[in-house]
C-alpha cells in the first residue's frame, strides 16, 4: 500500500458565494504529520471538510494520492472515503452507544465480521488510547479528553491511509494534551504509510508532532513547509504567531460597562 499525499491546487473554499480560503496551493506530504495552523475562524475546519469531501470547492481541486477527489465517480469516491479516518473537533461519538460500539462502528458499517472479532478489534484500539477499562461506558460518562481519545480510536480502527484530526488537544489540560500528541506521533510510527493531518492552534502540539506545517491567514496560505523552515522564518507574522503575541487581533478587551447596568447589579446584590 502506498502512502497518499494531499494536494490543493488553486483551491478556493467557502459557503454559498462567500469564500473563506482563496487560491490555496500546497501539498501535505504522504506518510508525514502535517499541522494546519491559523487563528480561530480562519478556515481550518472548512479546509478539513473539503479534504474528506463533505463540501465541494468553489474553485480548484483537492487531489488525494494524485486523484481529483471531486472528479471521482460515486463508487471510487466511496472507496476513497473509506480510506479516511476523522477525529472531529468534539469527538462526535453517538450518545446511545457504548464506547466499544462507537469505536467498532466503522467496521460494523462496512464489514460483516463475527461479533467476537469486532469486539477484539475495538478493544485493541481502545487499549492503544488507554481506554480499555471504559469499553462499556457511554460517552456522557467520560471526560472531554477521554471522549477525544475514543474519537481517535474510532478514527483509526479501519487503519485509514489518511487520518484527519480537528483540534485533538483543544480543551485538554497540558498533561493530557501532551499524551494526545504522543498518541498521534505513535500512530505515525506504527502506521508509517498513514498521512496525518492535524488542525491546531496549540504551539506546544505543533512542535511535538509536526513534520510539515500549513499556515492559513486572512483567506490565504501564508506558509507551507517543514517545521524547521517555519521556526527559522523571518516573516514578521509567523514570528509573532510563534511567539504567541496577540498582535493585530482586533479584540476590544476593555469595554466599560454601562453605569445603569452596574447600578442595577449593585442594588440587586444588596437587596
Ligand atoms: N456552515 C457554515 N456556513 C456558513 N459559514 C460558515 C459555516 N461554517 C463555518 N463558516 C464560516 O467560515 C469561516 C471559517 O470557519 P472554520 O470553522 O473553518 O474556522 P476554524 O479555522 O476551524 O476556526 P476554529 O479555530 O475556531 O475552529 C468562519 O468565518 C465561519 O463563520
Ligand atoms: Mg475549527
């Protein structure tokens, strides 16, 4: 099995007529870990939706292993989709199913395997993410970090060629986040032909997992290259981003409260 790269060719994506990203040209290399980086709302999740074929581009192409994703006929498209595992931003587990059932889902959907085989396959990936003791739990009985790990287990059970993770460390404490990074790195070692794409704005994660980095800003790709190239770039915006400065973010942090609201609150507190 060959590893697949993901290529964007003059790609514009958006909603309705509104373009979120314009004229993206970049390659996320096969068998490596790529991180898509950029501020909140810049279009990272939107780009991910186009890699998995959930949305059609406004213009240009997404090539997966050299094949234009949106030019495939239905059966080829479905075959391609089966080769992709996705960890969504919130884990996207089904509340009515146990962890074991959730994790086994990609296999039960596509293969007719005997129950014990499915069970063991699900347990195997649950062990990989450290959740073997929680197989019978329901998603709402787990912490956010555990749900993310379960989402990862489900994304890898079918051993996809492309694994896409949307903010796998957001909302996790630094220790749990570091563990998630280690897990992703170990995926890349264990499945050396798997192409990983991770959306993140977590700089610690970036440095822990990235081989390749794509930086999005104001509708464009402003950098696509290796992590060392990014770290040594002289570009002022990239430097600022890497040093975590708020910089040009237009956020009005100090907004005086209306005195009438303050008065009313004051009275209410002392009533
Ligand atoms: N379903 C939708 N319909 C219309 N506009 C949308 C839709 N989803 C996202 N957008 C818009 O597209 C832009 C990019 O959103 P996207 O979710 O891709 O950002 P993001 O980079 O993933 O942000 P975050 O880091 O906060 O997750 C935003 O301006 C958002 O308002
Ligand atoms: Mg997002």
